[in-house]
C-alpha cells in the first residue's frame, strides 16, 4: 500500500471527506489497489468520524469490478470477500455515507452505491448488476441489500434479468432520493452533507448505529443510546437554544 493514493482523489474537510474514484482509462473500475486505498479511507474515518461523499471522475461513478483482475480470481479469492468486506466496512462507518452517482454504476460500482446511506444521482446515471451475463453473481451486497432497498420484484429484474435502471427509474423505486443535472450533482451532495453536519454528531452516529441494529435488540438498544445522549452537553446546549428561540 503506497502512502499516496493513485486511484482516488481526496478532499478532506473538517466535517467530511470527499473521495472521487479516479481510474478514467477503465471507467473507474474497482481494482485491488482501489480496494486497498478505500480501506485506508475507512480506517481514517473510523478513527476520526466524518461524513463520506463518494463520486466518480469523468462522468462515471464506477463501471464495476476490474474484469481483467476478476477474470483471474478463483475459489479462494471469492471466499475472501474482497469487495464485500470493503463495502460492509463502508456501510458501517460511524457517520453517514453519500454516493453521488453520475453515469454508469454497474456491478461492483452499483454495490458500492448500495452500501451508502444516501444515494443521489445525475440525470445520466445508470445502475445495474450485469454479473450473471459474465458467469458470476453479484456477491458484494446486491443479493441482499438491493432487495431491502427496492423490494424483491425490482431486485430480481436487475439481478436475474439484467435490467439497467435510468436515473428516473431509480428515483421511482426510491433507490436514489434525488436526481440533479450532472453539473449540480456534487453541489447537491455537499448540500446534503451540510444538512447532516448541522445535526449533533454524536446523536447522528448513535442514530445510524441503532437504525441498523437487529430487530430483536430493540427497544433496549434505543433506550441505551438515548441514555447516553440524555447526559451529553450537546443535548442541553441545543435544547436550551431551541427554548430560547421559542420565547422570542
């Protein structure tokens, strides 16, 4: 692992990190080096929690896994869960993750987007999972995350019948929450990050963690998280400010 990223362009700010996938010669296909460099970003955000924005360079989010590398992988590589391990780690980051999808997001690129907490798209976005056409299956989250996001019938059309969704179709099935002109997409992602950043960071982190907790752990986990927040300085500061505004 090199100290300087070669497949990513990174913009670090106090409350967020914007990572642009940048392998334009192969439409930002996800190779092992990009996997390693995204793991390094995850390690950073696990230690210093901030919002993560993921986008792609040159009008493409990610065209999928690098087929040249995928062609050479065998049984033991599949069992390592190379892509699925990274995407699960991204999904579990302490603060929310925003995928800003421009152009193609296919295969592993789509599965990376599915792992985000928020997906917004440009009008040129196209999402799908064509893995079965290549003799494999989408093993990095689509087989379970996609059904949770859009329901089984649409997920099966995408996975089993090779359907590619347009931006408008993604919006109609709530796979994305908003569609923007390509030139406005990153500004919209940062505007969403601004809204998230305006919330209390600890409350946001705990809300995300409790949201994804197993059903059987509720309501206990909700009450425990709330007990932590009830003792936080931010709770008193923010509620006092709210009450002061109401008295005006």
